[in-house]
C-alpha cells in the first residue's frame, strides 16, 4: 500500500468513525467496540499528535467513566437525547442550518447546499440516514467519501484538485459551525462523552484542514 492510499484510508476512517458515533444512539456492539483494546490503541495513536492529545485523553476518560455506569448504553442513549434531540434552546441540534442561518431553523441554505453536493458527487444517503443532508453525521460521511475519491486521481493535478475540494468543504461546511456546536454540546452534556467526541472532531477537522492547506501551498 503506497503512502497516499494509506493516508486517505486513515483519514476517511476517522471521519466515518466520528460520523457513526454522532449519527444516532450507540448500540451495544458499538459500545463494546469502543471499550476494546483495538479502539484504545487507536485513540492512543491519535493522542501522539499534540493537537489531539487533550481531546483524546478526555474521550478515553469519558469511555472509562461510562464503563462504570449501571447501564452504560441506556445512560449514553439518554445523554444523546438530551444533547442532540431537544430544541436549540436546551440542546445542540446537530445540523449546520441551525448554527449558520439567521433564524436558527432547520432546512435552510446549508441543507440545500449539502443536498446539491451529494447529488453532484453521486452519493446516496437515503439508505443510510433518515436525517436532513446537513446533519453532522452526513457531512462527516461525505467528507470520508471525498477523501477516498482522491484514490481515483490519475495525475498530480487531479490529486491537488481533490485536496482543494476537501479543504473547501471543511472550511465552508464543517469548520464554519463546529466551534459553536462544540461549545453548545459542552454546555448540554453533563456526563461529557459526547462533548469529548465533538471536541476531538473539531480538533481533528482543524488539523486536517491545516494539513490540506500546507499540501496546497
């Protein structure tokens, strides 16, 4: 496996992992996997990067604390509902439109733009998600798909164009609202698991954007 292939697969897997974590309540299988040695090793690997050390350590601590709860999955399901499924006054709805539109409503310009992007890149989400296109999980899934499309590039110019597309998406449809989203999740999440996940997401998206910008210079 060449370096570009490995890098693209790793980056896409990180976005897809974060997408599945934020898409809906965790299943028993997901929670068991997050407590596994495999995921712990994966997180420790991420923590080696200085920009990710603090958020990864918070997530590891939150996972350890979750394991001590009486019924970890049900408790985390309740946390998910409290943090993401209420109204915008008492929770952090995971939709770009809520954070970027003047009225804070769903299905605004960001939704229209994401729908157009999914159509443009022939990515069908209907079998996988029952949410508006600007849901955070769909955006992260889309980012993972954009990254893997780099592997179809047949020239240096095509790779550069793919990197530019990814950088633009990060800037215009993720980093434009993730900072506000992170603060709102932190304020709503009393236990701290989802606050740690979103903090890691925000830090990783910033790091990834910086890397892409360096590659494009």
